[in-house]
C-alpha cells in the first residue's frame, strides 16, 4: 500500500521534472536515507528508477552500486556494475556476498548484501546510465548503519565501601553499535526496588554515591542497551563501619599469615621426611623392590602361547603396576619398618661385639703381661743354665786332676753333683750317660 503510494509519488515527481525541464531526465531513488540492521543480517537496499525514454532490448543501460566511506575524504569504491542484457561484474572484495536484484524495464536495481559487518557502516550509492537519457540526477544514496547488540556489561565498585565514603558503581559493555546507554537501578536486601539516595548521579554507566551509609547497601543492577538489545550485570554493595572493616581485615590478614606459616612448616617437614626416605630408599630398600618386581616381569614376558603380543602384555603390566603402586607403597612402608627393626637389631649386636672386643683387648693385655713374665723367667733359667755349664767345666777340670782316685769316690761325687743339679731344674730328665 505504502509502496504503491510512494511509486505514485515518484511518478508525479518525474512528471513534474519532465514538465519543468521540458526534456527527458532519469530519476533514481532509494526509499530511506538510513537503513539500520544488526550485524550478521542479510539485507536489501532498494533502488528504483524511472527512465524518461522507453527501454527496449537495444537501449544501453548501465547500473552501478558503490560505497563511500563515512569520512568526507573517503574514496568511492565500486561494488558491482550491471550491463543491461550482458551481465554483471562484481568487485573481488564483494564476491560471494552481494547480488543485484535487477529488472530494468520495471525500474528495479536492488542491492542484496549478506552477513553484514561493521565494515559495511557506509554510504551506498545507486547510479544509472541510460544512453540518450543523461539529464537530471541519475543516482541516489543511502546510509547503512550496522548495529551490534551490547555485550554483557561488567559491573564494578570503585572506592572503599565504608560509612561516609564516596564511591562509584561502574558499568560498561565492551561492544555495542550504536554505543549502548546504561541505567542503574537499586534493590534492597529483599530484592524490592528501592529509591537511590539523593545526590546520586548516573552518567555514562558511572553511578556516583556520596556519603554512603548502611542504607546504601543493597543490590544494584545495570542495564546496557541500544536499539536492538539490552544486557545486564549486577553488584551487591555491603557498606561497613570503618573500624569493623579494619578489624576484620587485620583479623583476616593475621589468620592468612598464620595459616601460611603452618602450611610452610608442614610442607618443609614433609619434604625433609621424603628426602630422607628417598636417600634410605636409594641405599637399601630399592634393591628389595627391584627383586620383587623383576621376577614377575620375567615370568610373564616369555609367554609363548601367541595369544597376546609381548608389548601389549608389557603395557598391561605397567598399567597394573601403576594401579598397584599404592599397595606397593604400603608394602614399602612395612618393609621399611622391618628394615628399621633389623637395623636396631644390628645396632644392638654391634654394641655387643664392641663390648666383647674390649673384653678381648683386656685379655690380650693380660696375656702380654704374662708373656713378659715368662720371658723374664726364661732369662732367669738361661742364667742358671750358664751357671751350671760353668760348674760342670770346673768339675771336668777337677776330674782330670784327680785321675788317680778310686771309682767309688768318683761315682758318689758325681751323683751328688747330678742330684743337686736335678733339684734345681725339676724338668730335666735324669742323666744316665755317666752311670756305667
Ligand atoms: C544470510 O545468508 C547466508 C547465505 O548467503 C545464510 O547462510 C545465512 O544463514 C543468512 N543469515 C541470516 C541471518 O539470514
Ligand atoms: C567517581 O567518578 C567521578 C567522576 O567520574 C570521579 O571524579 C571520582 O574520582 C570517582 N570516584 C571514585 C572513588 O572512583
Ligand atoms: C553523611 O551522613 C551522615 C548521616 O548518615 C551525616 O551525619 C553527615 O553529616 C553526612 N556527611 C556529609 C559530609 O554530608
Ligand atoms: C546477577 O549477576 C549474575 C551473574 O553475574 C547472574 O547470574 C544473576 O542472574 C544476576 N541477577 C540478577 C537478578 O540479574
């Protein structure tokens, strides 16, 4: 209905032009000055024209669509050129996303643009060239405004939330075209709408609250909205008395510090224990562990029935191993306590051995003493023996001198001599060589 009216209007305008100029002139019109669409939409910009001459198959008609930047000095760039009855050229950068809905005899050359972006925020121009009809204004333009829904805003509290302070509640959407407007509203603790305190200002997403008190506490919601959509965020404001705030802050800090210290001590202890354990593990228990696991591997791997591959088998085993690692860990702890027991036993035995060793050392020094005694006695004996040898040589001398005396005398003297000698040296065997 509206379109019909408009076309009627255009027709009347054309007639007026024709009447005023007195010659033929083409009229090109785009309905609206601006078109608003959301980013990503597929749109159509309508372009209508009324030629002043009759169009037939031989008439040369060229239709172009182009864009101008929003800045004054921005260059015009072509989108497409349509040659009536011959076809359409489309600029490379628009290939695949523009099309021309064209019907020259009925005066239609609409531009179809798909998946529009913020880049398409430009002035679009529809231009018509008809041979033999070059009077008038053969083009029209329209502005495309690509809209972006506001992104979810971020609400923040700036300043100290203490009695008597001035604070700002801020709200901002990263995206939004045209730029979104912001509105704050307040709810009380029962989530009922409450009036904002007097002197509060709300500009550009920043709400300034002055001389805040307990009554200022509540739930604050910000709505960010533009032509197409709106989004919200919210904050909970809890205004505290300054002293309590300081006290609680100090308490919290103290608690955290204490907790940290305890944690550090615990971690340190754990680390020390672990390190010590690892060292001892490396010393002894590790070998036990290997002895436990190695034979199992050996018995499983040479399975020759051919049903399972060796690598698979091994993988399974590793899986089991990791599953059993906890068990092995407790095993290890058991063995470890065993080991400690054995170690204590060993220490005891070692102490015993040391005791016995000192005993032995004592006995050894005894023996050395006795040995020295014996050596002394032996030297005594040697002295006495040399005495005897002296006396014997004396006797031999005397015997030589008394060669004339009778055998009885000699025998008696001799026995006396021997007896005296035997008495002095008890172990000496009886002498018999002189008895005959
Ligand atoms: C726009 O058109 C494309 C095909 O050119 C299609 O895939 C897409 O879904 C359309 N988008 C909308 C919002 O209609
Ligand atoms: C709050 O905002 C106003 C104006 O934007 C500014 O002058 C003031 O310093 C801000 N106050 C705080 C606590 O951020
Ligand atoms: C702040 O508010 C308190 C009452 O809540 C009032 O007594 C005081 O005068 C106010 N201060 C200012 C600077 O407005
Ligand atoms: C407040 O914001 C959170 C996310 O920050 C949202 O889950 C919740 O629904 C919001 N509450 C209201 C009442 O808008």
